[in-house]
C-alpha cells in the first residue's frame, strides 16, 4: 500500500470513529488484516473496528 493510500485510509478510519463517537459508541479495538506479498510494503485487506456503547 502506498503512503498516499495509507493516509487516505487513516483519514477515513478517523472520520468513522468521530461519527461513531457522536452516536454514542467508543472504539475498543482496531484490527487490520494485511496481505504480505514478499519483500516490500504489505497491503491492507480489511480493517475491523470493534465498538462498545458508552
């Protein structure tokens, strides 16, 4: 994953967390599933956000 794509992904996750917090949820864990394709950067396949209610 390129640095630019990673920054976009991080911004999207941060925005989602803010919206969820406004709706009364808190994030307890963030888990990313990555694809390791030999040497070089790995690709993020999925991001799992685990929530709890406040």
